[in-house]
């Protein structure tokens, strides 16, 4: 489970051999969620508002890079 980005209060991970749709995992000390790469929509779990905004903005700004990593890890 490679760490893609570390924001201090939470990390963004991507798992090897993960299921579709292409997504990232946002994990903090007392929360976790999945955000689709395609549209930066939260589709599983729950995040505090500020962290959700920050993680979704990150996905939106790095969509191409994240999709490249997804293809590398998940084919």
C-alpha cells in the first residue's frame, strides 16, 4: 500500500490490485474514505469537512498523475 501523499493529519494511499473504479484511500487517525479519481467524488466512508475538501482538491489537481499510478498498480 504505497503512500501517495502525506498531509500530516491524513495520508493518501493506493492499494496494489484494488477494485474499480480507480480511486484513492484517504486515511487519518479516526476516519477513512475512498475518493474516485475521475471526478474526485467521495464514494465510500466519511471524512471531516476540511479534510474532504483538501483531499478532493488534491485529486482534482493531480488527476492525470493519479490515473498513471492507478494503471501502474492495477493494470
